[in-house]
C-alpha cells in the first residue's frame, strides 16, 4: 500500500489517495499502515502524520513538510537511498 513512497510518490499525495479511496482511514491509521509496512521507520513519522492531518492546530503543516519528513525517515531507516 505504501510502496509508492519508495518509488518517489510524495507522502501527502499517497496519503490523500488512500483517504479518498477509503474515507474511514484517518491519520492514526495512515501512520499504523506506514509503520506496519516499514517497521524500522522512526516513531517520529507517526507523530508527523498526526500533526500534518491535525486540523485543530493553528500552525500550518504543509504537504511539502510531510513529504520531506517521510523521505527522511525512510532514508534513515534504510528503506531508500
């Protein structure tokens, strides 16, 4: 489900596509799916996804930021070079 991240699909785009395909998927489930498929990824990825989708937070967490962070966490865990 998340293999597109390894191929260069931006996290924000992939996460939104998954949510559009299944509106019951929330930020917690996105993070759970990511961490299940990439068990070595930092738990900080989980926190980042929740913050990105948190609409109550007044500070904007732009798509570009989640895209960069997820790539960073995947690289750090050794899933991409």
